C-alpha cells in the first residue's frame, strides 16, 4: 500500500495512505501545465491547452528535481466546496484548465494526481504567478454550502449538517457515499450550540463547519512530507507576532512567504482575479502551528 508522495520520481513516505494517479481508484490531474522556470519538459506545455498524457514527460528527473526545489516554496490549502474528493475530481474533469496536485477526502484519504514537477492551475494569486511557485491540496468541505439558506451551487431545503449524539454529522447524498459505511463525516470542532464557525475573510463573512479529524491528521503528515521533499516549503503558517493571531486576509508580502498558506492569503481579487476565502473560517491554523513548533529548527 503506497504511502509515498512523489516529485520528479523522488519519493517520501508520509506515514499514511496516498492513492497515486496511476493506481486503481486514483485520480489523474486532467489539466497539467509546465512550470516556466523548469527546463525538463517541452516548453509548449507551459500554459498551453491540455494535451494528451503521453506528451507530459520529464526529460531528466535528477535535473528536474534540482530545479523544482529552487522554484517551489509554497503549499496552498483550499476547500473544494464539494461533498467528497471524487465529487471534486468530477468538477476538475469538466474544466479545461483546473487541477490540483492533491485531494484530501473526508476520511483522511489523500490522492496525489500528478508528479509535483507539474504546475496545476488552482491559485494564480494576485500577482498571477502563484501556481508557478506552489503545490496545492483541495480539502473536501462544503464551506458556505453547508448552510441551506446560503447554498449557491447545491441548493437544499435543509441544512446538510445534522446534530447527533456524536456531534454534527454531514449528510452525504447517495451518489457521493464512496467511503466505508462505518465512516461518519463529523467536524473536528464545533462552535457552541450552532456548530459552525463564522469569520470575515477578505471582506466576506464565511460560515462553515470544521474539517474532519482525519483530514487534519493527514494534512499535518503531508506538510511534513512536503517539507522533506521540497525543503523551501517551510513548516510555518501565517502568524501575526504582535497579536499571536493567524491572519485570514491576504498577506502584504504573500509572494515571498515560504511555507503553508491558504488561498485567502494570496488572492483577494484586488488585481481583477476572483476573491478567495479558503480554507475558510473554521480551519484550525493554530493546530498546524502547534504541530510544527514541536520540530526543532
């Protein structure tokens, strides 16, 4: 059973299941691109329309890896506004340009969709260079879709989270029940009696339930693995040293940050791109910060 993530054919074991793009049950990124700073592929793959899979070849993996570790210094976190990772992949397939290196499902299963050498168009950032310097993960979470009154993409007469004796539980439609019947999608934390979190991010109030405990556990392992594989991605998250708080709005020097960021930290729409809010109001940045602080510099 594979536990490795892969960049330029170099592997790192992250200590949890990783379903690769070439495995049965895996998801292959439908719209890869070449990174402009890298030389070990045909330059026609840079921002070109998606081509057939056989065209995406890494000429010299060793040289490619040396270039990659000098180029990529950010790991960007996203919520996918989907029920599950398979649902997310369906939407990626329907697009002519979207993709993500990783999907992280409700039950903590991690999918890698392509070698990290390739660029995926997930977060251009307000300088429109974000995808060149980053790898991305789409974490299964409905975000504001969880509240029926705010649902835009998946209209519902009832809220999708129900309170149970074990906590708030996501009610999955039958077509998205791809995980074990014994698994219950329960948020890692709940806010008071209402359950969901509510915070303003880049000018928008985002109301959402937390990610699952399994997702946090896998995400932390993935972060450590990426730091080992691509050491310019430091084990750090945005932190205001004066207040001790983790900022949720776009960072002033977002392009130079070396570490783990949210899409909200790099893109507020001020340059004409869509304003972003993920991974949202419920995401537990403090948990990642605490996990990383345990590691000696």
